[in-house]
């Protein structure tokens, strides 16, 4: 997901995916950079409304989530061991759950998710007050759906991955 609203290619930042940023309200299939073929029929790229991005960034910076994410990926001795997990209380007093996939993925990827109902509800309140429903609406409209549920709202932190799934 990107904060730009250009609808154009970004400068080459590396990676395997085509670097085209959709306009706000546009849903674009995710494609490979090398041949522009679809990665899979059900993977899309969307741009988030600026107010939602600002609110999420401020929230992450204020409660320590940004610092935690950097902690996990910038130093091998600071991250969770492959296949490991931990519960953490961040600066706002809410409980979060962090986990790292098994070593077979050859990645420093970590998931950081709400760990209980209180944290989940606080996070839902934040994103719903800042335009997340509009994102669900334009995805639903593009895919021709009558309803849409965001089942697992999490942060994924990764700086490298040598083997995909």
C-alpha cells in the first residue's frame, strides 16, 4: 500500500513487483515487474486516503509501534527468533502480539497484531474514524461485492525475504 496518489510508476525501488501506484479509490491487480503477469488473481494494490495514513503513522509513532518495528528488523539480536512470538504492552497501555514465521521463509518478517479485544477495538476505532470504510467500499465496488470484511488487521514488518511462500 502506498501513500502516493500518482497512478504512475515509482522510481525503481527494487523488488519483484511492478511499481505502479493506483489513484485513491482505484484497485489495481498486483503484477510481476519482469513480465507484467498477475502475481495471483486475488492480490491487489490500493492507495490509502491521506488522512488514514497520517492517523496510522501518528498512532504508530506515538505508541511505540514504529520503534518496535525498527527494533525487530534492524538488528538480528533484537528480533524474535524464527517461529517465535511475544506479547508486548506498548506506550498506550494496550497489548500487542508479535510473531515471526519459521526459518524456512528466510526472512526477517514479523507480524504485529492486536492481542486482545480492547486493543483490537481501539485500532478499529482509529482506522474507522480516518477513512478505512472508504477503502473497503472502493475495494468492494471494484470486485463487485455486496459486503466485505477485513478479517485480520495487522502490521507486517519486513526488510528482506529470500524465499516467498
